[in-house]
C-alpha cells in the first residue's frame, strides 16, 4: 500500500477538565515506516497524543485520522489482558489472523482424507491459504512466538494472567502487540519493566520493523539508535525534529543558547549531557575511573557546596566521609524456595563507586539489595544463606523502604515529600521545603496535587525526593528511572555524578547506567552474578565477546538449590 | 537413472540437483516418521533432487525405475520433507515440479507413488497432485499419474503458484 502519510493531525487540541490544556493546535503528518520518539515532561500530553492516534480518545478538537487501509495498535501503560486465557493464549491473540489461517489450513489438510470431498475445491482453497500464510510468514509462527516470549522474558506460557505483576502483564501485552504487526505501532514507555538485554532485543526488533513506530520513552539509547525523528511536546505544542536523540540534543542546546538562557540551570544540565554524548567511548570509560580516584575532591566539593546558591534541579546531600572499607561481600550464596538465586558472589564496593544492578525479572536483584540494606543497618530481614557481607564502620545508609505503594494517596505532593515541615533538614543543611519539592520539578500548584491523581512518573519523582532527603553516604535506589521524564533523568544523573558517596542502583536504563555507573553487578542467569568494573556499554562489549554477537536474551534460569 | 536434472522452481519451492554438502543435511533430516515409512535410509543418499525453500534445504525427492512391478516407461517416486517443514504444501509443489521434469526431459510416461495406508499426509499429497488409485503393491496403496501432458493431470493438479 502506498500513501504519502499514514496518519495526519490538523489543529488537534485536548483539554483535560478542569483546567489543563495538554495539547494545543497540533498539526502533524506521519510518514509510513517512520520511527519517531516522543519526548516531553511528565504531564505534557504524551499519553493523550497516543490515545488519540490509537482512536481510543475522541474527546479532542480538530481533525485526526488514520489513512484508510492501515491498521493501528497501542501498548498502554496499563494494558488489559484476556483473563479467560493463559499467557500463551493472550500472546496468540496478537497473531489472531495468522492463527485462524493456520487452523483453517489444518482443516483443509484433514479434508483430503474424506472420500466424498471435492478435491478440486479443496486443492484450490489449500493453495489460497498457503499463499496467505507464506505472505504473513506464518509457517514459523510458533517459533517466532517462542523467540519473542523468551526475549521479553514472559512468565510461563501455560500460567494464568490473573495474578501477574504489572510488569509481567505489560510484557505479555507488548509481545501480543508486536505479533499483531500493526502498520502504526504506538508504544507508551515500552522499555518499562524490561531488563537491559530485553530492551536491546526490542531495539533491534523495532529498527527492523517495517511499519511506523511512535514511542514515548525515556530510554535515550532507543531514541538514539531507533528514532529517526524526535517529537517534543512542550506546553501543549508538538515540535518535530528530524534526527536522533543526540542530534536533537545538539539543536536544543543551540536553541536555548540563542535564547540567551545560558544561566538557566536546565540548560547547563543539557549541556553536560551533550558533552557526554560527544565524548568517545574511551573518554566515557576514563570518566568512571576518574570518579573512583577522586573521592577526596568530590567530598570536598560537596561539603563546600550550598544548594541555596543556585537552583539545582536535584540535590543529593552528602553524608559523612566514608572510610576505606565500604561494603565487602564474600562467598555469598542465597536461595529462594528450591532455586539458587546467587552462587558464591564476591565483590568490594569502593568509595565513590556507583554500581548498576542489572538482570532479568526474578533473577534475585531485589533479594541482593535487601541483603545489602539489612547488613548496612536497614531492616529488610533478608540475610545470606552462606558467606558474609562486611560493612564499614563509617557507612550510613540512605534508603527509604520501597514506598511508592505505601504513600497515602490523599496526601498532596508537598505533604508527602516534606511530611509537613516547611524547613527540611537535607543531610546536615536546612532547606526550604517548597524549594526542595520544586527541585523535583513540582512547581507552583503541582505541589498541591493529591498523590492519587499523579502519573507513574510523577509518583516516582515523589519517591525519589523522599529517598534523597534522608542523607547518608551509601545510597540504595530500586528502579529510580521507571516512568521518569528525560529532564528528571538528566537531573538525577547530574546529582549522582556530584554525589560523593556510593550508590547501588537497580536500573535497566542503559544510558543512565553508562553515564553514572563505575561498576556493573550483572545477574547473568543460572545463579551467576558478575561483578564488573566499567559502565554498561563496556559490560555489554565484554558479554558479546564472551557469548558471541547473536546472544539472545532468554528467560531467567536458576541452578537447583542443593542445601 | 537421472543423469540430467535442471533446477526448477514454482516461485516458492525449488528442486535442484544435489551437492555433496547436502548429504549430512539429508541424513540429519531423518526422523521417526521417515524411518516408519522409508526404513533405515542409505549412508550415502543420492536423491534426484534437493527441495529448497528460501535458500533452506527442506527435503529431497527422487525417482527410480528398477522395480519389478513397474511397467516400462514408469517410475516410482519417493520424497521426504523434513519435520519442521511438513504440512506446508512443499511435498505437493515438489511432486508437481518433478512431474514437469519427467514430462519435459525424460521419456517417462507414468509416475507412481507407493503409500502406506496409514500415511495420511502422503495420501493427501497424492490426491492433491492428481494421482489416481492403482492396484496395491505388497500391501501398499499405489497411485499413478500420467506425465505426458499437463492436461492429462487429474482435476486437483494445477499451477500452485496462482
């Protein structure tokens, strides 16, 4: 099918009562086969745009239409699954048409055994079906499904979908959507709840995808490697840019320069990210090593720094000076049920080390996290089965129990973060509560919003603000990057780079890990956990050499536990 | 018997002369169904043609004439499509291509298939490609088709690429 545009919007607006104009006068046309990344702060109307394009929101003004003959599919943030079917059944729904063709083909094959059949008609129907199945590449459907289910690390195929976690349900829905191969594929944060290897697989899949892809994502490697266009949503307006994320960053920085906003802190944060983008991989690697060797100067700078001097976007207060011993893990093994999660892990966390923890869902990342927190003075109740975790005397834990779910939904943003105190003690400094909340991009009336109306990204920002005000010199963050907009991510990266302590961060965001991580703790499957000095790209390079470039992500496996 | 064989294709399936590098694939492609209907199989298989789809070897097809029950000018056809590629119509297409080869490049006038009564898949192939029932041979069902001209084909035979 040839058409100049697959989707067109003319003067589209969307108003969310009582007072939010999220989209305003947007006129855009989408080329067939284009790969478009959508950027914008939380609440800028990104999800609204996708819902309009998917045809499930008709409460907009203006014209928006899918060119007739094309199909559209949307991955929502909270997709619905068919509870009457198991995991495989839901996935197979995505390939519904091909499944029907294959089922009919089986019937046709069976009719050759019927002595009364009209063989001429049967043969003609069989040839017709074969042509359609060939065209849909349907003969390999089962294999295609198996590969996709493995790569996205789906739960067991014959399991019920009723009790899946939010992340598992999203992965099932993503797999179903990819198999349905719509001409216009709309993805709202597709990389959330995927580990780094699955994200890399999805990136390759979408690069090769013949249809149009419009993806809201904070994953800047996806935006760099897959997107050929960036659509920025800013105060209701849609600003298209032809190029990937790095080139968008270049022009955005130039534009802000021209607008003489050099003193603006956000512009400086952008410029620092651009500087990083322009570095070669060796310089990036050297940066991580330099951090490890610069603990004293980092600490001195942080102690001399007064957050009231400039409006930092995110400020992580430094804890007291760390001694030489931080956390030393020796011969640690840990089982869960009849599975061995971690087999003989050894590492020593250095001063100023920032450790990115990666691996598939259910691999044991959170269990390790809990053991480290318990050993550092937290109370998670999780201890090693074998081996030791030796924590230095100077370590002060900065951690808030995974509280996104225990926040009181009736509290306002301001109340949840400040807990009612107009002046906060952040580390050993007094900080104005409103200014601290504003540094997490909750400006003006946003601070009075009740938590129950927040988006996932906004809730995560509240959680971060609560964690980061606690002070301490060893910081534990569990998936801080989920749902965050790119502006907040960038600010968090900057804050972590300035932070003189240690951080242990579970994340699947490769860009984030590349910018901040000095070490990677990788759950590689089969109960093996690897301690690697270097950032995520260096680790990936190392793994490719070890496994070969065609290494596909597979479902997490464990050794049986032999107690 | 086949001293000269020219590659033929219907756009989906290609049958082509065998190359020595195909041999291990032919042996590796044998499965339980193969052994049930074809026996142990030779250590040095040399079929008339290799069946290929999209560059992948998916089976082989062969004919011979040295059977006591065959009339002069008739050949017995055999084939094996490897398990992962079965039930896709590749055997029917290959058989149609082989009949075209026999018609245009040999003096063979009849192609014959011996099929075990329990082999439903091959019975379907025979019917689809226009073979008709003939007297049984040693408890095996026999199907025959004239190779003389396309118009001699039974009704189910047609251009499968259409």
